[in-house]
C-alpha cells in the first residue's frame, strides 16, 4: 500500500510510530527492572530459577531489539517516501548522523546490552563465581 506523499500525513505517521517506539522502550525497561529485581530475590534460592529469569531476560531483550529496529526502519521508510518536500518532518537528520553513532542510540544499544548482561548472569551463576 502506497503512503500518501503529503508531508502532514507522513509527519503524523512518523509521530505515531515514534510514540510506539517510546512505549516499547518504556515497557522493555520496566520488564527488565522487574526481572533484575526477581533474580536478586531468587539468586540464593537455586540455580534453576535464576536461569529461567535470565532466559526470559535474554529472549525479551532480543525480541524488543528486533521490534525497535523495525519501528526505526518504518520511520526511515516514511521519511524517504516524503521525498524532498520543503516542509520539515520530525526525525529528519538520520542521514547526517554517522553510522557508528546509530549503534549507541538507546533503541539500538540497550536491548543487546541487556541480553549480554543476562548472559553474563547465567555464566556467573553456572560457574559459581557468586
């Protein structure tokens, strides 16, 4: 389905997708907070419960990471469908930001950082370094 090239409509679609990305990041961070609190209480209760919480943390991190990536790509596609209209559209400017900087933006970086942290917790728990 082709998106209307009207800058106002595209701007509204971008704002909606940006708001969804914000909600997903908030839900993700809240879930990670609950999981870290849960693993703190379960740490001395047994290894299996710690591994279950860590696996949920890894899977949710990877899932949200992919979901956030698709949201960013949707915004990028909407911006490109607008063409070179003179009216400014929010979010423009991704083309001038170096690629390496994109990797450190929270919606790119945090899901995979949390996945690595959960993996580290599994390794610590299994190896007995605690």
